[in-house]
């Protein structure tokens, strides 16, 4: 990946701790999550179950619970946990000098 593949989406402080913000693109909305420990993850803002808005879910640890049917999604892999099966598309994220960068060229599919 080159530097031009990474997009600056703003300072870390613009993402609430244990919450998310949405990055809108012409192809999809991407939810960018921040954990209580300031780790940052990016997933397509669409639950693999019924398309619920993951950005509106509750972040706990390195997971988010979908607000529609409470599916729990691992923020690192995008995989549904427990008895549920499915995967949310994830995007590489990096934190540099307090700013969040996301690589939107190609989603990471497990």
C-alpha cells in the first residue's frame, strides 16, 4: 500500500470512546469504532445478519453488538461471534500522530 491509499478521516477525538462515527463513500458507509483503550477499527456499517447499522451498536471490549438483533461482531475480524455466522467487511486502519487513517481501496475479507 502506498501513502495515497490511506485517507485521513480526522483526529481520534472525533470518534467517541466505546462508540463509532460513519465515513460515507459513494459505494458504502464505513463505521469507524474506538474502544475504551483507544484502539480503532473499521467495518462496513452493515450487520451480516439483516443489515443493521453497526455504528449504532454498543461497543464492549473489541466487539460491537448490532442494535437490531444483538448479533455480536468481532471488531478485529468482522466475524459474528457465538452461534451466529457471517462476516462484516473490514478495512485497514492506522493511527498516526493522533489522526485516524483508513485504507478504502480494498476491503479485507477473511
